[in-house]
C-alpha cells in the first residue's frame, strides 16, 4: 500500500507541476504578444507512438474494448476463486530444498502427539488488557493480560463444577483423546489422602507412600473433596509443592506457577491461586485448512460460552485459546488485508484521478481498467496453484501499488491535452486527446515497465521463495498493466472519452455558481 500511495502522490504532483508549467508558458507568450512556436512533432519516440503505435489502436478500438472487457470479466471471476492455504506450511526455501523436505517428512511420518492434534486450552484468572493510553499503530507495543479479580475457584460449588466441566468436555469435544486437567488430578489426590487419614484414624492399614498426614490435615482439612473454601488455596499450594518434591513434575510446569503471595503477606497460608488451565486434544489436527479451523473455533466458542453461563460466579470469565487459533487468525487477517488493500487502493486511485482531472468519466474508466489489471494478475497466479497465504498476501499488497500507475498517467495526460487545447481556444476531440496522451507518455510507460521487468527477472534466481514469488508478481503486473493500459484503456478513451466539458465536475460547479 505504501508503494501505491507514493506513486499516486508523485503522479498527482507531476500532473500539477506540468499543468502549472504549461499555464506559465502560455501567460508569458500572451504578455509578450509573441506567437508560440509550432511543435515539430516531438522527439523520435513521441513521433513513433503518435504515427505508428496509435493508429492501429484507433482502428481496432471497438473490437479491443469488447474483447478485453470480456477477458477482464473472466479474469475477475477466476480471481474470485483465490482460497486460503490448506495447511500451515510456509516453504521459504522451496519444496525441493533439503531443509524443507526434512520438515515435510518429519511432519507426515514422525509427528508427535502434540503436533498431531489441535490442543485447546480453557483458562481462568486472566483478562485482556490495553493500557489506558495505548498506541495501536506502534508494532512494538502489544496488548497485555492482567489478573481477573473475579476469579475464585475456592467454593465447593466451583470445585465440583470444574471437575464436571473437565469430564463433560472430555466426552463432548475430544472423544476420549488426551486431556490435561490438573483440577481433576487434584481431586483424586485429595480423595486419596483423606482416605489414608481416615484409615489411620480407624487403625486400618494404609499406604505410607504419601505426604505427612498431620501436615495434610493442617493444610487441607480431612473432609475430602471438595476442600473447605477457607483452606482451598493452602491445600492447592501444598499439593503443588508435594508434586515437585517427589519429582512428579518440574517446578516450571507445576501449579506453583499459578500461585502468588498477595502484597503485605508472608506466610504460606496466605497464598492465592490466580490462574487455572485445562487442556483438551480436539478432534482435528492443527494443520487443517483454515475453514476447518474456523469451524472448530466457532464450535469451541459456542460450547465454552454455554458452559460458562452455568458456572459459579467466580468462574464465568473463562476463555479458550490455542496455538492453531493464532495461525488461523493470521491467515484470515492476511486475506482481509489483501482484499482491503485492493479496495482502498482502487478508491484512493479513483480519488487522485478525480482530483487531478475533475472528470467523472475518466475516473470511472480508470477504475474499471485497474480492476481488470488486478483481476488478471490474480487470475494468473490462481491458475498456477497459488493460495492466499502469508507470503502471497505480502506480494498481493505490493501488486496493488504497481497496478495503478500507467492507467493514471494516461488518464491525466488525456485531461491535460484537452486543457491545452482549451487554453488555445480550440476544442479537442477524443482522437486528439488520446493520440497526444499516447505520444507523450507511451514511451516513458513502456520504458518504466521494461526496467521494472528486468529487475523482477533477477529475483527468479534467488533461493528464498518469497523473492521468487515477488519477482513473478512484479513481472505479471508490469506485463498485464502495460497491455491493459494500451489495449483497453487507450481504446476506451479513444471511443468513449469525454469531449469538451463532458463529465467535468468543476465546470458544472462553476456554472451553477454563476447562475446562483
């Protein structure tokens, strides 16, 4: 988008400068009473474009308009078939590169359980947070999370609900696949220790392989599960430390990470549980196509919303998350960004053309041709098997800026030729305006396209896939933009371009003011 905006700005400035320069020259000759020198037909490239290039375009203008508009419609239809990727692979080095081959083989034949399924986490205790004065335009600033002060899992109702939620979700959402429910494990542990304590009190043999029962009674009570609310956090901390001490889990993966010491307290009895997470293996792989991920995300969203509506007050702010959702959102945003950038660029280019010419007809014709250029390039890459992935989204955004320049150059030149005739007291015909626009800018446009095309071809020798794709996009956009500009836009102006004050908004506004 930046490339397109810069080009449009430079073009508008060039048109303004050219118009002012012509007006100043006319004023100089008028003041001196001297006759303006007759044109000698311009340089050799101008004469070639005027005498050799324009006549066949003029002769075949109606045929070219019908054929090229039909092809443009077909191209736009084909471009609408652009889809998102069917997997999350980003092959930076090309499919045949040994490193990429290693990744493909590892993914297909040696995928571990974490990669084979989509893991969804259900979380409590955190809430999204933006700083009071937050700059969303600064890429170095990220939204943050803060503690959810409403989170409370200590009540008996909350403890029972969490266990039931884990059981229900395991059955409904993952059909018996792997589940990580720390709270359910906590319940089993509490039930086991309470049973040991009861057996000891009743002089019944019990398993000595466990925590000190007196310490357990102090920290967790002996009533079993659910743990009394007053001792819930202490018991959770005791359980977490015991798991680490016996080596069942490392500290960085234990529930100790989910506990904190409130400000102004120091005793272990004052610790609080601030975060809780359950993990479920979903029914699909996280490498599924984006539309499948979106359907699964929506299903989880609906399920979690309905489940939390029945939760105790301290658990109603939970939410689900997953690494696959990040990938899904990235691809969807790339798709939306590409289409959004295309729409914005077309609108901005239309505004610039209208600002530079003040003519609705030229603006409309320009937008139609720009749409045909964009559609044709996208249709070509769709036919080559491209999808709108991460790399392609960047390429398409750049493509949009490259597709508008030539059309706008010719449109503004057409208008400027008409203005020059008006300043001389004559009325230019469509043929006059189109012929001179082609003569003045035909060779510069072809030269610009040629040099850009040569620079794009060099990118085909790069090892990184992005540069190959970028080079292809630049090459296609240059070729199609030049062909469409001369074979469609020039014939449209030659056959249907405005004459006199047709479509001139500024003229009609001035005329209305005079009548008023």
